[in-house]
C-alpha cells in the first residue's frame, strides 16, 4: 500500500469518500474542515456530495489535503484500486482547525 504525498498528488486522486472518512476520524464537521483548509463551506458540501474522485480546483484540493495531513490523516491507495484513510499519531490540532484563539 502506498501513501499519497503532496509531490505525488497529480498521480493519484482524492475521493469524496476519503474526505468524509477523514472528517469522521477527526470528529470534524464540514465547517471545521472549511476553516482548517481555508475554503468555503459550500465548496466542502459540493465536493463531498459528488461520487468518486474530487473535481474542482487543484489548489482547493491541495488545501483540503494539507489540512487533513496537518491533523494527522494519511490518504492511502493501492495497486488494486482500493482507497482509504488512516489516522497517524494525532498531533495537537491548530487553533485554525478548532476555531479557538490562542
């Protein structure tokens, strides 16, 4: 099983199901993700409602991925076409992700 690194982003696709699963692992609501990734809540809703690979601006997808990775989520895929997410050692969430001021 290989992991997705930002440098490999264009070789692999992020799926809406992975985003929903990653939010669940972190116990994040859609607005938590929107805040952490600095994208609009409407964008998160639209992306998560689509089946299959995420469609949209690459910069938006990269911000979403980076927010999850900063929170300890790793996106996975394998040669047989399987996709997934896993939670690594969960780092302390940033104030941006939790909406709390430091």
